[in-house]
């Protein structure tokens, strides 16, 4: 039986992500990203590292008072090996021992606002959920797909 994957720590890299999303002047402590543009987070697992093919990772991005997938305010995001255009997606960018860097993107027409982000891990029959914190999703005037 494979040992459960445990999230020891994480980093939303507010400073770096906010700089690349042109939101650094608004905050250096709160993650503010623009829709349709990827951002990175770092996950540190212990006592063992993430194993592709053994462990499954997924994220949940939730906003609003009554979130639902139908209204676009709740998104379940399986982590894969490549980002997909036009939808919430997440991909493993790199791994190093117990450290995993994920790249995450939202659709260009995602609801703007305050989101809560959670990580779900599963290994065989074991699973856990970890609260990663919150972020703000902002309009992206540099993304051609958001222009109507």
C-alpha cells in the first residue's frame, strides 16, 4: 500500500504572479491574477514526493455565495500534463523531490471576483483535501479572447 500524500506547505507566489499579471501595484500580499493567463503555485509534499501515475491531484476554485458548476462559480480542475485553452486547467510544470510546481489557468470569460482554492490529493483508496487560500481573479485587457 502506498503512503498517503501529505501537503507540508505551499506558496502561491503572490509577488511573482502579481508581477507577471501586472497587479503588483495593487498588492504584494494578496494573489491577484488575470483571467486567461497562467499562474504558478508551489506545493511541498512530505514524507514522500508526488508520483505521476500513482497520485492524483486536483484543485477546486470556488467563488460567490452559492457556488455551482452550472453558474461558473465552482470549478473542479484535474491536474494533467498540459494546460488547456478556454477552460480552467492545471498542469504539473516541474517536480523536484517533494516539490511540485503547478501552472493554473482560468478561461478568458471566467467570473471575476474572490476565489477560494483547495487541493485534493488521492492515492489508491486514500484522499485528503487542503485549503490553499484565496485569490482575486481580475479582468484581463491584454487577453484577446476576453474582448467582445
